[in-house]
C-alpha cells in the first residue's frame, strides 16, 4: 500500500537540511512509481542535482514507509 502523499512530502521536509537549499517539493505516487519534483535554489545545476540525490537518499534511508523505492 502506498503511504499518503502528504506523509511522503512531509518526510522530504523533515529530512532536508538548510544547506540542501530545498524550496519546494512535490510527491506523486502511481502504482510502483514515485514521482518527486524539487526546487533547490543552488546557483548551478550540478549543485542542485547533487542536493536532490542527497535528499532523496537520506529520505529513503531514514523513512521505512519509503523503503520500497530507490532512485533510477
């Protein structure tokens, strides 16, 4: 069973850090696919991409409800 969207979104906020520069996150789930959109206010795309991957991995590691998902 897929956890409620708001709980998944809250998990991203709870596990983000100030230096991630997370400004917005949106989570959608459909079947076995989890869609995550983030706005990170890094000055370049490499910094934003690195922060996005870091936040996702941190959330997947610390939130049992999201353990079925991984980054592809």
